[in-house]
C-alpha cells in the first residue's frame, strides 16, 4: 500500500507539472518574441553609436519568469477584484505595474552586481544611480511595458471572445473561422 501511495503522489505531481508546463509555454513564447523584438529595436538603435547589446539569454530567462509571474498573479485576490472593473482598468494597472517593477528589478540587478566592487549595497546603489544609462533603461522598460500591455489586451479580448476563438482567428485558415 505504501508503494501505491508513492506512485499515486508521483503521478499526481507529474500531471500537475505537465499542466503547468502547457500553461506556461504559450505565454513564455509570446513574451520571448516580444522581448526579443524590444532587444532588436534597441540593438538597431544603438548600433549607430557602436554600442553592443547582447542579452538574448536575459530575454529567454525574462520570458519564462514573466510567464510564470503572470500566471501566479492572475490567481491573487487583487486580480479577482479587478474582474469587477471595466477591462481597461486591469489592463492599464497591470501594464504600469509590470513596467515599473521591471525598472525596479533592472536597477536592483545592477546594484547587486556592483555591490562587491563598491563596498556593499549602499555604495553599489549610489554607483548604479549615477552610472546607469537612464535613457537606455527607460527605453527598455517602456518596451517591456508595451509587451506586457499587448499581452494583457490580447488576454482580455480572448476572455471576452471565449476559449479558443482568438487562437482560431489567427491560426486557422480563413475558411475555417466563421464570420460574424
């Protein structure tokens, strides 16, 4: 009986992991494409100044983290409370929140990277605030915020239309999608 309980627990955990993976993959792909487009725009813009931008790995990791964070925060009481407002309210709130949080995380990451070289976190924060290219960071933050905004707009449209309709609209042939 003990062995059967372990197998059942492993099967349940495996099933849960499989479902989570299939929830995360489409969202992560969306964010990956969006983040890579933002990175490409910034790279092309900075190329005229001979400034190299190579953060593809950060875009990949960021897309995975963004997808999972979106799924987790969609299950919070704040997200459920937003269901009572017009759809534009949660879209705008989430877009601004995620864009600002990205800006905070980018600065925190830079400060943590510099803490050893500048005598601790306080010195690193001072260094980062004076030596960070604010225009580049704001451009990146606006781009990431726009990617989140587009995602939230599409999520609200998909919710309004019903399961599978938005995907069918874009990924089925025109003859297979009924016209209204």
